[in-house]
C-alpha cells in the first residue's frame, strides 16, 4: 500500500476528558480556569482545535453542567488566543450495569442516561464550531460500564446538531461505528465536509495496530477528513502514523499523561512534541483559520 502522507496537518488537543486521571497527574486540568489555561497553552504550542470536557471543580469528576462549559469557553475567548472549539457531546450516555448475577437495576452511582436534547444543552447555548458525536455503543474497561449510543439516539442527536449549524466530529471506536456514520450521512443528517476521529486502542474497541487503522482508513469515503489517535504510550507514535495514513493528529491529557518514561506531560508539552514529529516528517501545521477554511467552519467570535 502506497503512503498517502498528509503534508498539511491540524492538531487537536483533548485537554482533560472524563476519565479517572485527576489522581494520577497534577497536570490534568479540573476547574474552568485550568481547562481554559490548558487550551491557551495548547494553542500557543501549535494546536488549532481544543477538544473540551469539563469537570466538577470540587471533586474532579466529569460533568455536563452547561455553566461550566460557558465559563470555560468565555475564559478562552476573553484571552484573545484564537482556536477552534470542539465541545464533547458524549456525556449522558453512560450505563453501568449491576453485578453479573444481577445486572438490573443499573448502578445509580455511575449511570447517567439523558435525552438527546439534554446531552446537547451546552451545544445549543454556546454553539461551538464543532461538537463530538460518539457513533456507537461499546464496552469500556473491565467492569460493567457501557458507552450507550443507539441508532435512534444518534439520529436524534445528529439532527439536532445539524439544526444548530454545528459541525459534528464523528467519533469512531470500532468498525461498526463507521458503518453507522455512513448510514447517518445517507440519511442526510451529516453535512459535508464530514469530519471523523478514529479512536484507537480503547478497550474493547478497535486495537491500535497498523492493519486495523489502515482497514478503517481504507473504508472511509475519499472526501471525508479524518484524524486518528491512540491512548497511553502509543499516543505520540500515532502522531506520525496518523499523518502517514493521510490524516490529522490528536494528542492531550484526555488520552495520555506522559511525555516520556517518568515525565508527566502538560497539554502544551504533548502538542509541542507532536509539532516536532510532524514537522520533522515534512508536514506543515495548519492554524485555526486554515482549519476553518478546510472544514467550512464559521468563526463564532471575534
């Protein structure tokens, strides 16, 4: 298979995520101020897009409180640092079953199932340029947590995102999710240009080996724009692999806490290393306005 190197890449920085990482690194941003500062740091290091989750400032637990999103976004915008904002819409699809011998009722402590409208309250209020759409259901980790996104839920969310004029970033965690994404496009629920994130190496989704990545890339329509990332120790290696496969780059503390063995990273550290890797391969790094042009995004703030 011939290389199809992407010579003009954009970098997304996934700043904090919703995983249980706060106790593992003091670099993981928690408060709106910390998350905003991390976005600014990432932008100054070369990221064009900030992928944003929010957390409860008191506990560090993941949150979908619209007020926390609003505060974070306002702080970024007030800084004068330009970047494309990509807010998660993945919260509200969390199902934690009971024990194997009694799966029902679900575990109230971990289950958070919300309507399509509820999951998009912050998107409707803020209207970022991009929001994510997790395109399928899958097991996560070794317990009883299921990321739950039924076809009916995805249709409703895609229609609402489309009506809001926000570009969805379609999150693909496994092969069947790509089939669902194509189905949504065929339903007229996703507008061109289609933007896809290939999320590799997450148990129990698509493994991050090269044949699996290339199988997904090979099944993408030619006019779809994609990024790809892996979690943990393979994150930085994937910055090269994504570009070699013709895609764009994602790094950040949502997916990996380490810059190198024994050295905890900041988001800015990971973006700077990704820039070094990409530029050493002969790739140019796109800025936010170039990404807006490529993805036909309308800047929503001065």
